[in-house]
């Protein structure tokens, strides 16, 4: 079927398009019937209980896991296609748990992010330095750039791994639980940074977090995932805890007969 010009335009507005995606791991259906579109510049948060398939969804989007059925398009083509090389970046769950015996400075760590198959063999050193400088500045670690990662606080480490993702110059950044293990103040400044990356640097962000309160403060749009997407909408519309229990098919502790209100 030929694609009309207007349809093509519409397709290109989306960085990510997931259609009817189901994924099986070790013979078990982990996520099913996922439909999701993310437009350029959106900041989308994903929440859901342990084992609900959040990481599985991210790994599928990255093209690491194969779909049982359905379709994923990033910039209109398959996740691993050549034209997506360097356009998508991943900050993994526990990425900032860098072993303490690894002697590496922040600048060196961030520079690792600038390696891609595009520039591995013919690196443009000057350009790499500019990109690394910018990434370090964006996350506010300039004054500690030559410090060993092992000597950083949890929040600073998390910033360093985000800078590493930025050094790839990817426009689509996927983060899995970036808020774990950092204190409240570092957490809100990290969220502010992510928000700025969206608004000022034109990045598109998809972030998984258990921290409902924190993600709610920042994400424009939220998804509740539990095998499938049970809520997808504006953050202001996100259900409260009682409604989440209903989404999960769990009865509130005080049922209607007791007359309690939460
Ligand atoms: N490598 C694997 N092989 C088989 N099953 C797996 C594998 N990894 C995860 N699973 C299963 O897939 C389901 C979803 O796991 P996933 O890691 O995607 O959940 P999650 O929502 O990210 O959980 P968490 O909040 O704990 O990070 C779980 O039931 C898990 O046991
Ligand atoms: Mg996970």
C-alpha cells in the first residue's frame, strides 16, 4: 500500500510507535497488546509493580528482545536499523552502580558514551571533546569532571551516567529507574535536569520509575503498565492509589460495605 504524503508527515511526528506488541520470556507472556506512540519532545513516565514488564518493554523498544507479535518503529524504522544508530540512548537500571574498584574519571566515563559504530574507526577527536564538554556541563558536573566516579555521591553518579547518554547525542533517551538510591534533593534536581533536556535541548524522554510522587512532578504523560498498558494519559489525570488498585483488579482494603472513605 502506498503511503500518502500527509500520512508520512504524521508518521514522522512520532519518535516511537509501538503496535500490538507482545513479548515472551522463558515461555511466559510478559507484556501483551502494547500500543504506544511517543512524539518528539515528550517526557513520558512509566510506572507499575515489580515484574510488571517495564524493563522488558524498554529492552524491546531498544531492539534487544524479540517481539512475539506486533511492531515497533523508531523514527519510522525498526529499532536496530542503521539509520537509528546513535539516535537512541539507554540508561539502565542500576547503571550508576559502577564498581568502586574501577578507576575512571567522570570525563572518561562520559567520553565512553560518545563511541558509536559510526565514529569508532574514524573518530573526530575535536568534535568528541566538544560533545563531552557539553554533556558534562548540561548535568552540572564540570567542577568534578576529573574526579574518580567512585568518589561521587549517588546523585552525581546518576548525573554522570545521564551525561554519558547525552554524549551519544541521541535525541531519544530511555531511563530505567534513574532515581533509585539517591536522596530527595538530588532526586528533584535530577528531575529538573531531565525536564530541561526535554524543554530546552529537544530530547524525548521515556523513564521508568517506582517513585510515583517524583515522576508525577515532572513527566507530562504517564503510563501504568502491568503486562499491558492500563493507563496512558496526562499526568494530571493519573489515577490515585484506590483507582490504581481497581486497575489492578485488587479490592480496596475497606470495601464498600464498611462505608470507609480513603
Ligand atoms: N531474562 C529473563 N528471562 C525470563 N523471564 C524474565 C527475564 N527477565 C525478566 N523476566 C520476567 O519477566 C517479567 C517482567 O520482568 P521485568 O524485568 O520486565 O519487570 P519490571 O517491571 O522491570 O520489574 P522491576 O520493577 O522489578 O524492575 C517478570 O516476571 C520476570 O520474572
Ligand atoms: Mg525493571
